[in-house]
C-alpha cells in the first residue's frame, strides 16, 4: 500500500502534538517524514518497474528466439565474465556447454526479488532440464547423476571443490547475492558483450 506509511506518520504526528511535543523528538519526526517519502518513492519505482518490464517482454522474447538458434551461446557469457569466471571449474565449463537458455523474471510480490532460470539439454552431469534460483530463499535441487555432485569431491582438491553450481544449493553462500546481481543486472540485459569479448580476445591474442 503506497500510503500506509504516510498514514502512520500523520497519526504519529498528531499523537506527538497532543502530548505537548514530548512524544517524539525533532530527530524522530524528521526520520519518520523521510521514511514516508522513501516508502512513496519505493512504491512509484515498483509501478515503473512493472510498466517497463511489460514493455520489454516482446523484445526479450524475440531475443530468446534468436539466441536459441546459436549453439553454445550461453557458456561463453559466464566464462568471459571477469567475476563469474573465477567460480567456474573445468567440470562447470563442460556442464555449462549444455545450457540452452537463461531467463530472469521479476517477482511481483517482493520489492527486489527475482527468479533466474537456467535451461539445459541432456547432459552427463544432472537430470534437470531447468534449474531455478529464486532469491532469496529457494532454488531447484540439482539431481546429479551418480558420481557427478561436486560436493562429493570437495575435499580432494581446491579445483574440484570450487563449483559455480554450489550457488544453487547453499543459501548462506557469501557471494550468492552478488552472483544474482551480476546475472540480473549485467549478464542478462546484455549477454552479447561477453560473447563478443571472447571473439575479440581471441583475435587480439592471435594478432
């Protein structure tokens, strides 16, 4: 409700005046006023986000159709990203090569939540066709094929213990929110920049 906090502020101000101005200090009154404005700004932002999300939808759907006709499009986006690549092991790299699509959906019932969907073709690592990470409390359990769960190899070597897919199962993962932010705000809006980065890097290296 966009006016709920403002209504609370007006009520608190009346109570304060009725008590001779001693119920709330000036600092508290100013803070309440600021929070009421912040609440209204947040409400307006959510309305605009929903509006522009609706406007972007046909363009995103068209982009998805184009990308799905490019074999192996998504793996280079993760491998070429300077922050995400540090989390990706050799096994992750091969698993990500089976990725066919990525979608980010805003959650209408929260202020900043989102749902990130990873689509995969059949692969030797896990059975899921879709793995979903919903922020901040839920993700799809990954049904690993026997012997493929990276957690089973974690104590053998640092390389085998590092895995991008740990992000899905560990909700206390320190960098988890940052990964979601990178995918939602950087990788998803413009994946082509990292696709071209790999091509340009290869051309520069060969030159």
